[in-house]
């Protein structure tokens, strides 16, 4: 994992960045409205964390699939890896969909 250097108010910080992409299958989902309900609140649940950015990154027009990408930033590799694991575990427990694929890239 590489680290990026950012400068805030003249002070430099070394940060680690991970991109976590999850693809979901929504069996039996009949509409985009139902999809929003079943995937409900991912942006609100994870986007409020200062070190995480989240968006629906693919399969937006399909009602039976969804893809979400999370960008996680932290001051240590361990912190970023831990946050990735927490996100994966929470999604597998709380989302009414099957996780079909998980991709993790460290930048």
C-alpha cells in the first residue's frame, strides 16, 4: 500500500487510501423503488463517517443488481484495513442483498 502526502494548513500528513467496491445481487427485486428500499441508507450510514466517502458506482439502472464504492482514508494502514473490514461485515449483516463480489484496492 502506498501512502499519499497531503498538506493541511502548512502541515504535511501521510495518509493511506483504500477503494472498496462491492457488487450485490438483489434476487426477486422487481423495481428500482424496491431496490432503493432494500439497499436503503448506505450513503447515509457510511457517508457520515469523516474518513469514508461512498457512492452507488454501478448497475444504477438495474433493479436486480447494485454496485457501491467506498473510499477510505486513514493515517495508518491498520486503520484503513480495519475500516474496510468493518464496512464489509456491516454490509453483509444489514443489507437485504447477496454480496457477489468484493474488490479492494490500496492506492
